[in-house]
C-alpha cells in the first residue's frame, strides 16, 4: 500500500512539473523564466550539498565554479575569442561555435579541476578556516574575471561576454520557439524541460551517492574526521572527491546559465551569490535532498515572485519602499525567522542513529 | 624610499582599522564559535549614526570645535552600535545556542542583509560625504605625509587596544570572558553567568567596530549603507589570518593585512612588469591568506586546538 501511495505521489508531482511551464507560459514568459532560474539554483544547491551537506566542508566560494563553467562555455561558444585573436579568426571564419557535447564537458571538467585544486591545499583546514579560504578563492576568481581584459583580452573584463550560443541538441535549437501541432513552445519553456531533466538526473546521482560507500564515508568524515580516518577511510581522497564533484555540478550549471542568458559578466558571480546558495542548502535542510530542493526553489523563486507582488504594497506605502528594497527586507526576515523556528531547516533529514549526540557534550 | 614609507604609513592606518573590527570577530568567535556575519554592518551603523549626529550638531552648535563634534558623535555611535549588537545577539543568536552550527551562521547572514536594507531605508541609498572635522593639512614625516586623521586613527587604535587588554586580562569581567571561552559549562559551575558574559562580548565588539566605522568614514570621507561589507570581509580575513579566537592574533593579522595590501598595491605593477595592476590589491590579502593557512592551518598565532566536531 505504502509504496503505491508513494508512486502515485511521484507520478502526480512529475505530471505537475511537466505541465507547469505550459500554464505559466500563458501568463507570460517572465514566469517561466523564474521557474528556469529556480531549477538552475536547485542544480547549484544539489552540487553544494555534496560538499557542505554530505562531507561537511563549509564552502563559501561555490559560485566560483559556477563562474568557471559559465566562462568556459561562454568563451568556447561566443565570437569573443575569435574577435580577439586573429589566428583563431582565421581558423574559424564564422566565429567559434563549439558544439555543446564538447563545450559542456570541458566546462564541467575545468570546474571540477579547479575544485580539486582548491581542495588540495585546504585538506588540513577545518571548519571556519576552510570557509574563509573558499571565500577568498571565490573572490580571487571574480577579480581575475573582472581584470583579465588586459594585457590580453581574455574575459572582456566587467563588460562581460555576449552573443553566447544557445543550446542546440539533436538539431533542436532551444534559443528559438518551437511549434508542435499548432501549439507554440517558447524558448524559455524548452530550457525549462532541459533544466528539469538535468535536475532529475542530478537528484538520482545524489541519491545513489548518498546510499553508496562513498556517501557513507563522506558522512562519517562530516560527523568525526578523526574517527573516520581511524576506520580506514581515505579522508584525503574522499574530501578531494567531494570538492571535485560539487564543483562539477557548479560547472554544468554555469554552462547552462551562460547558454540560457546569452550574456555573462563577473557581476553575476559575487560573494552574495555563494552566500545565497549556502543559505538555500541550510535553510531547506542540510544533507537532505528534498529539503535542499525546497530551500533552493524557495530562495530562488520567492524574490522574483515578490517583485510582482511588491507593486501593490509599494503603492500602499506611498512609494517610500520600492520593490527591490521590500524584496530584500522580506528575504532577510524569512532567513532569520525560518532559522529561529526550525534550526534544522524546513525539511531536515530524519535523525536516526544520532542518540549519542544528545548525551554527549557539544561545543 | 619615500614611497615605501608612505605605503607603510597607509598600511598601518588601514591595518589598525582592520584590527579593531577583527577584534570583534575574534572575541565573538572565541566565546561562541560563530562567524558574526553582521559585524561589518555594525560598523556601518556606527559610521552612519555619527554622520547624523555630526549633521545635527553642526546645525545646533556651530561654535563647537571639530574634534569635539567628532568625539561626541563617536561616543553616541558607540552607544547605538553597542545596543544594536546586544539586541542582535539576544534575538538572532541566543535562541540558536544549541542548534546545528550552521543555523546561527544563516541568521547572521540574514541579519546582515536586514541591517543593510534598514539602513538603506533610514538613510537613503546615496553616498553621503562625511564632513572633514580635523585639520586636513598633512604633516611631513621623513619624506612621507600623514594627516591628523590618520594620526588620530593610530592613536585611538592603540588606546582601544590598551583598554581592551586591561579589560580582558585585569578585570573580573575579563576573567569571566576567558573562562567562558575555554569552557562555558565549567565556567557556569564556577559562578560565571555565560549569557551575561556573551552579551558583554557583543557590546565590546560593537564599540570597537563603531570606533573603526567612524575612523573609516573620517579617513575616506564618504558613508553609505553598503560600506560595512569590505571592512567586514577584510577584518574577518585578518582575524583568521592571525588565528581566530586569539586577541593578539587579530591585531597582528589586521596590521599585517593592511601592510600587505598597501605595499602590495604599490609594488605589484613593478614586480610583474605592469602585467598586473593595483586593481588586484583586493585579492592580495586572500592569496597571502591561503598561503599562510596552508603552512599554518590555524593561523599565525593560533593554537592547535583539538577538533570539536
């Protein structure tokens, strides 16, 4: 019986998720766009959850991997590089349009490589020392993106990269709308389905990881690194693996983001963005997949929805509070009150086998 | 040579402001193991409060000398910031004392956004010029220049540090603070009231941040609701650099960070043959931090603490 209920629930949710953009589309593409961004954030939050939630490594610079993925894709699939380097322009007279199947893995791999690169020197660091180093790493990447327009114009500096190719899979260009039997699917709706697919694949990967030997080892490290080590867990390799995997997720989301927006600039990859992703993971329920997804959807979609709702409120207060201020105010209040009311997150992982924790002293 | 001396002076001035803010981070961390993300915002509130007070006083008492106005505004800023931090701790951190470690971090981030937004509503989002209240003619010191404001910053930092050291090492409250940071439970058994000690720590940290905020504003001449972010971030870096939880470490970390940034920004162009410019100054601190932490995982003066999971 129970399994049957579960199956019905999953099928209903799946149907709802598949139909949602078609309904939203009726209200305007801006609403589908919000859903797209929410899905991208879910992807990011799932990736960070591997690092913070499973392995217990607080990463405050996660957006750097998002940026690396986005810039890798942006450089490979925009006219920027061939405009800058004459040699490239000669080799690719129509501009550099690397196919998705090459650009995406490259972006993901580069992000993963940087994840391991960041992980390696920080292996000995614990807790908040790690937090500050990752934060610094995020800032370093952002400053480089901002300033690498000279001596060689690699990233185009604060002006960012434009005209990035949209995603083309199996002859289908997601950047253009598609008509199926007289029904029109907007470009944003097509992206919605792509991102949804990616999220589903990621959830499956994460879920399998959680139950695997690797996942259990990560959680052992999170609970007590010294004990994990003495149990024969190779903490060095597993921590590096967590960093690398988390970063790869970030890289894929970044590439998707670049293709979806068609334009990227260092501004999108600020420290605040990293902080928000951490907030999503913690607010939803750290280390628990449904919680993480809930947190990401909530924090990503809420501000956008509020932007539309805030209009009337703004009129009520005589225009003193403009929409963006109000939005920020509500996010801050939501973060504080949710944490105060539910310190373990909105949808925390069920606690089993943690009875020792209650008796022991905590610091 | 003159340039080097000038950069050293600038670095020390910058570093002493970092040190004041870093002390607040490190004291709070030492006692409840929390990165108080809203600390930079306390600095901002201090600076903006003093800006308002100065504006009011210049209208009400035009005869008052500049230094008096600055001093009074700083005192009021300290009181406001102290009260604010007291309330923040009570509302946002105290209820989460026994929660998972990341929960108070998120409320701290929320507080930081909340304070910035409230300040934006209260003080309007534009940049405000902070009046010059001290004589602005620089003094020559062996080929380099130093302004009276900078001298004040150095002097005030030294004074605050002396008072703080006395407070922590020679008073009853200080002993209670040290005991609580070592072990709150045992301290409570010895008659210390950890809650009161923690409140006191937050108030002291806020007063130091407010002093730093007023100095920052007086030195750079502008105030705005987002001004707390960068000093907060750098001071946090300084605190970790020196070994978080260690008062001396925060001071050393702050001063070193200031020097590294200022000298680094001055010479990076020459060192790299003009490839990297001074716009990389902001990441200099982080690169040094990463190198130092790789070699000494608990900071320059940090002790090797046993892991408390």
